[in-house]
């Protein structure tokens, strides 16, 4: 209120000053006496000039000033009235009081599981792969004369089946030459043995009772002839082996994934012309977290069920990867499979791994686990928190260590739930 009065006084003072300035004496100016330019002109008496305010403008200004004073006074009076208005409601008008909302007890559903035998089950996804791919590489150089229809991309071949045949003419000639060398070496050996027999007989006639010297008996020559015969036979065997290698085959049944062989194409030793894999090398590769792997240890030999919406298959874990994947940090398990029309390399399947059986454990639905991994259970109609010991999982939820859950384990989340909060049980599931 004091500030409003002070502002009013300042406004009145400013208006008063403005009006006192406009109503002051009128300035008068006397024109200076000027000499006429023309010296011969008639001199005139100088007339004083004065600036006088018009009476109409003065009266209008006074009217505006009065109106401003009246307006300011009205504003000040209104402010005084408002400042003196009562701030609290009078006794005749009772104050409105919002009715208190009655508190409601939180309603929850509980489950009362039985402590019995439960089996751990790990669910995952895997893909059919191949243990190793094999590059097709000829052991001899030659031009393709024959090629099997199985040696095409997607073709299937049997163990020992001839996939292609190279030109054999050069290899047959080399074999005939090696066989001729064998015959020559045999003849030379026979000749040296005959000479040795004759030399021994003559030496006995001339030197009866004496031991025949090796040089006389041609022992070194015979040994050399035998060595030459062995070398010739080895060359013949090599020629025979190279001739057999002109027929290309594999010792296992498999499938062709790549092929660049055509009739008339020249194949060089050690240069690949295709790729295959053995049918019995197919396996199911399943990546699983290290925590899940720990739940089913030892994993080797565990039964695995896998398949799709149409068919289901059964297998056993053969081995586990020696290290975790550097990117996903998952372990890998390998299950041998038999290829079918559905199970081809690259196919994805759903996998269920059967783990060990747990005795005297509780099966808890997934909906009972809270966001922080704990459980709510009801005791004396009040919420009580429990941090379970996880033993495993299966398709029905988590398997935990047994504990006294009193009236039951709460299903679902409890918004704003706190330990000791009173609740009302709607129902329970056994």
C-alpha cells in the first residue's frame, strides 16, 4: 500500500511540473535594428516582435492535465479498496474441503508350486553346417576326356565313383616304357648270374678247394643288376599309379558345392577345380550363452531335440567349442545330423537341449520374476521380498532352490510395491 501511494505522489509531481512549465511567461524577442540596404531608401522604425501562446491551446492543455489527475486518483482509490479486502473467507461462506480418498488394498495373484523333480531345458536356435569342405585337386596333369554328371554344382556322388577321366595316352606310354625297363633289368640280372656261375666253375677247376673271390664270382655285378631291376620296377609302379590317377574319385559319399570342370579342360597338378563336402560331415551348430552351458555340464552326450514346424529330429551333443566366440561371447555345441530334404547346410532349426534333473526344487513361472530378478511372496497378507537361487530353466519358467513362500509367490509386477505392504490375494495356482 505504501508503494502505491508513493507511486501516485511521483506521478502527481511530474504532472504538476509539466503544467507549470507550459504556463510560464511568454518569451519575447525584439528584432534587432537593421540598416536598410539601400542608402537612399526611406528609413523605417523597428517593430518589436513577440511570440504569444494561443489561448485555445492553453485551455486544452489544462483540461488534459485535470483528466490525468482524476484518472490517477481513481487508480489509487481502487488499489486501496483492493488492499483492504478480506483474504480469508467469512464465517457465512464455509471453505470447500476435498473429501479424503479411501485407501485400497492391492490385489495380487499367487502361485503355490510343489517341490519336486524338475528337468533343466535349454532352448536355442542353430543352423546346419559342414565340418569341413574339400577342394578338388588333381594329382596329375592332363586334359579332361570324360566327366560325370554328379560333378556338377548340387550333384551327389558315391564313395569311389569316377567323377572325371583325364587323357591316358601319355601315362600308358610311360607305363609301357617302365615295364620295358623292368624286363631289361631282369635280363641283365640273369646274364650276370650266368656269368657268375661260369666263372665259379672255372675257378674251381683251376683252384680246387679254394674259396672263390667275389670279383671272380661277379658278386658286385649281380648286386648292381638286382638294384637296377628294383629301380625299374619302382618306375613301373609309379607309372601305373599315375595312370590310375587319371581317373578322379573320392573315398566318401558327398555333395558338390563348386565345380569348374569341363570336357577338354586342362587340369594342372595341385590346382583346384571344385569343392565338395562329405555327407557324414554335416552337423548342427548351436550357439548358447556361457551361463546356459554351465547349467547342462557335462554337455557331451546330452539329448537334443531339433527341427521346425513340420518335423522333429533327435540327436546327441558330440562336442563343445574350446573357446567362446570373440564377438558374441557365446559357446558352440555340435550335433551330428543326417542330411534330408529339410536339413541342408544353412538351414535354421529350433533346438531344445535336455539338461540334468533337479530334485526338491521349485518351478516358478516367468511372470513371477520381477524386473530386478527377485520374487514377491505373501506372508501374513503382506508383501515380502525374496532373492531366489537360480538352479536352471525350462520352457515353463525358472527352476529355483526351495524356500518357504508362506501364502504363495506373487504373479506379475506389483507397481510401487514395497516390503510390508498389505495385499489381498485374489486366487492362486497350484
